[in-house]
C-alpha cells in the first residue's frame, strides 16, 4: 500500500469515527447483523417444516435443472471479497451495506413468513460451505420469496460508489439470478422481485438514517 493510500485510509476511518452518528450506525448495525445471523438457523429450519404452495413456473419448465453451485458462489464471494476490501478503504461503504443488509433480511423474514412456498420442481440442492452455518447445516429449500442471493448482490450496486464497480455488481446480480433459475433454486418471481425490494429499501434508508449523508 502506498503512503498516500495509507494516509487516505486513515483519514477516512478518522472522519467516520469522529462522527458520533456514523460511529453509532456502524457499531449498532454490526450488533444487529450478528443477532440476525445467529437467529437465522432457527428461522430457516422452522419454515422448512411447514407446508408450502408450489408455483407453476413457465420459465423453469423450459430450463433443464443443472448444478451450477460453484459458479453461483464464485460470483457471490468474489463480489463479497471485493466489497469488503473497498469497505476497509472507505468505511462508509460498510455502514451502508450493513444497514441495507439488515433491511433486506427483515423484509425477507416478513415475505417468507407471509408467502409460504414449496420448493420449485427439479430443484438441485444449493450447498455453500461458507454460509451453511447460517442455515443450521441443513438443506433449506423454502427461503424463496424473494431471492436473498440476488438481493445481496444488488445491494452492492447501491453501496459501491464507482461506476465500474457498480456495473460489475449489476452483471454479477444478473448472472447469479440466471444461474439460480438454471439450478431451479428459486422461482422466476423470486429473482425478479429482489431488485425492486432492494431499490425500495435503499430509498427508505436514504430518506431516513442516511438522509444527512448526501
């Protein structure tokens, strides 16, 4: 790391930490995320044991189910690692992403609870050794509406400031959305709805807790 980059990094963290509101948002957001992640296994195991409605999906009916798990997680964790590196340099990226992630998780808990869906026909199990702990190391197939994998990538688009990296986030979101359908992990509506939810949630955050950050 060059001396200028190191100085810029220190200045960014010093500026954020000097603001009591930003400091509170970072610390409180981190605590809430930790609480959500610890509660996820119980929630996902509960929804897995309830009956659900199976949707006739015209798109999935025309796509042979193929296991593309490795490509899905290469994209997700590649973008995740990039966003983490950028957040280390610009801590406001981390704070924005943490709160958007909290909003996404909260919205998904509500929609999944209110809209009980059964797994799509032909579903090929999606296994990620890194995030399996949040599912209680169990096969979860009913966390459907809306797609969390797609939403987390779309969230990166709203949190990353540079045009090139935002384009990369869009491409990654589209690619993962398509691959989820190829593997029959989600219904088409799950994937298509995710960007709209993230857009609305981001707008809400920008109008409330991040209103003074424009």
